[in-house]
C-alpha cells in the first residue's frame, strides 16, 4: 500500500507561527489493530485552537515536536476491525494532518447523512455547536438585548451573531478592517461592526451599543475583552470561547478590572468547551439545520485544496484572512 503523507510539527513556535515550523513527510501506512479503523481523511478542520495546542497542555494534550499535527477531520473508513464500522462509513475524529490514520473505533463518531459534507465541519460541526452552546447555553440571550461578538467574520463569530439576530437581539460585531466589517453587516445581517484595527474601541462601543452590552461572546481576549468589560451592563454575561489575540506570539496582557468590574457590575464570565454540552448536541443540530433550511442562517466556508497547504491555511487563519469556517480538503468525497 502507498505511503501516508503527513505534516509534522518539527519545532515548537515561540513567536509567530511559520511554515518552517512544519515538515511534509511520507510516513508508513498505518495498520489498524483490534477494535480500530483505518480511515482516509477527506476534510480537515482548521481552528485557532490548533495554535494554542502547540503552547502546552490545555483541555487536551499538547502537540510536541515530532508529532503529526493534531486536527479534527471528516474521514472515510477504509478498513475496520470493529463491528460497528464498515468500509465506506463516514466518521468524525482526531485524524491529524495526514492522509490516513488508525483510530480507536470508540474515539470516532459516525457522521450524519448531510450534504455538502463541508457542513459537518462548519455549521453542524464544532464551529456551529460552539456558537450555539456558547450563546444559548452558557451566556443566554433575550430579545432586545445587545450582543457583542468578537472575531465576527470567523467560523464561530459569524454564526454567533446570526443566532443572536434570530433570537431577536441587537448584534454588534468586532472584526479587522473596513471591508470585513462591511461584509459582516451586509452579508451576515449584523446591525453594526466595529473595525478594531481602525476604530477607537471605547468610543465605537459607545456609538454602536448606546444602551450598553448585555452579552459579550469573546473569541479573542486581550484589548477587545478589556474594552467590552467597561461597556457591559449590570448583570451582563460574557461567554469566553477563546483568546486568539494571545495564541500566536501575542503579548500576555490584562484585562485589568478583573475581578473589580465583575463585582461592581455583577457580571458573569464563564469559559466553556463545546464538548461540555454533548448531551445537547441533538438540539443544536436540529435548530441549526432548520435555520439553514429556511434561509435565516448563512453558512460561510473557506475551503483550501491540498494537505500540503494546511500550514499556510492555519497561519492565514491566525492572521484573520478567512471569512467563515476554514477547511482543508485532503481527499475527494466518497463516490456514493
């Protein structure tokens, strides 16, 4: 059988991520053991958290030099030593940045019969479920409230804002650059979008959130979280999803005012991981599918062809070049 193309982390980055931190290699074809499946990678998810995994253990094991880069993927079962999976089945799991992987059958999830398959990694995958659970099950949102969303053009933020709008909130995004902000308003239906690269955040928040912020969905941390804390209303809620501003060599800054502002304003600030709400995934899939079907939720996907382009794709994602969910196409869709 042919070799297995892989991308390996060869050096742990200490500053900005570069393509030189990775190496494209030909590894041996994996052989599945007892209760394992051999899978072929079709689509690879790219997420800002991929960069955080290189810094050390988080909610999961770190990626170390010499490891195949970790990554979540949609795969086709090629060979199975497990009774619950047959060749041709589509599964989701931690296949990593490689063409083939041998995975424990208990560690993969059977994929729903959805087309296009890219939706299994975007609106119906981790991005969509993170947006849904973080807004509805962590922060909560009510009609007429003001929702502020950072990284508003990204895979999660673009969906959070739309879900907030569906639930009757006034939605204000934060994104980088006037063109991206204009797109967030025109294409995604946000009420306003603040350009953090060009606008003075406190003044812009005062202009676009004149009644203050009731819910802030934080994807970035840093200066934007700092500004949001001062703009929050009493008993406001902050859903902490990520801190991308500090993943890729960013300064480990504040915010200041914690816990002072939390106490004075009686704020609730809660971090979460999407897996915390696995028991409610069926609700998320049902609602997200219905909103896509009736046109209220727009799915934006940014698909790059070729495993060899995964390092460039992740670097670009961290720089904010993507709109919507970034996905690497590693192999073709199954014929059936």
